[in-house]
């Protein structure tokens, strides 16, 4: 069966190859892409598996006809209305775009290092029958921002290129005042829900057991897990630099605000 799995994996690479099966005198089963006396041809339908999108929850989550809930990898779209929580700016637009693009349409999935998240959703990049990369298209339209979570870095370059284009052309969220970068001096100890852009100067870099902290003020810091520090080639080079950080602010005890930075793309050097 191991040989059969190898042959099945290679079929998309070599076209519509034929697979043959036969048994030797000891009863062992064999598979090959070459014919053999008394061999039978195995009926295989090579190529990618496609699934139909049956429901669109929001701009980055869909449900397939096999029941799987799929979270699009590498991106984040604004939230839609949930119970007593109002929709974020741009959330409805992203969902409606995805509905028009994928509802009742076929897609194929490309997974990365992690195939599911803590909510048991399948993590994947979605491609249409026309080979359009939906994750990238959402970013390019300004309906999503890039949110890279190591070790899932497949298509990172394509996603970041699409974001640079959307941001430069002020598309979608990049023209909305709700997503303008907030100077650290204007932040308070109050709640800051949703994806946020903040700007501040790194006054101190502190190393701890699990994280390295870039302190922007007595109230705000950015934290990077030490296990992913190799992705940041010169972390000490941020000292004294003004940077823009993108992510979610969490409030700790005492009202301190901290943002988890998972990938260097979430940090942008800014003019003081």
C-alpha cells in the first residue's frame, strides 16, 4: 500500500498515468505504473479533490459540503456581528464578497504545517476551479489583512505582496479611519477590541523566560515568543526605532497592554 500511496501522490505531477495491481505466488499485492502479466488496471481518478462551499460564516471562514469548517490561512478579516457584539468596520463587506465568490462553488484546499486549530477548524488556502487563490484575492481587495502564524508560512510572500499593493492603493480597510494607526501616547488602559495598528518608539528590549518584550511605554509592550525569535534577524536593531505594530492588544493585570507579534511582517519601521 505504501507504493500505491506514492503513485497516487505522483499522479498529478505526471499526468493521467495508469496504475496496475497484481499478486505474487505468496499472495503479496503489488502496484506499479507499468503493466505486468495477469495485472489488473486500478481505476483511479487522479487530480485534486474539490469540495463545494455550502456556507460562508464571515470573510475568512466557510463550511464545505463534507461538513468541515475551514478557516482561511494567513489572513484575517474584520468580524461580523456576533450575538451582542456589533460588526467591525468592513466585516460585512468581506463576508458578502466571499459569498459572491464561493457560495455553492467548488474549491480545493492546500494545507500547511498545521492542518487544524484549537476550534477544530481546518486551516487551508482555498483555490477555485479557475486556480484563483482566494486568500490572496481577499488581501489584494483590501478586505483582509495578512496575519501569519508560524509555522504556517506557506504563500507568505504572495500574501504580503498583495497587502503592500492594497495598502499603497488605499483599498478597503486601508482607507477606513477605524484602522488608522494609533500613537501609543493616545492609548489608555481601556479595552481595545479587534485588530489594531499602533505606533511607538522602542524604549527598551527585555528578555524573559518565554518572551522578548519590546517596550513602547510604561503602559504598552510588544511580545515575541522566543521559539520564533529566529524569524526576526536583528531584534536588538529595533531599539530606539519608531515602529508600527499590527495585531490584537490584550489587557493584563494593572491595565498594562501587550500585543503578541508572531511574524516580522507585523512590524513596520516608521519615521519618528
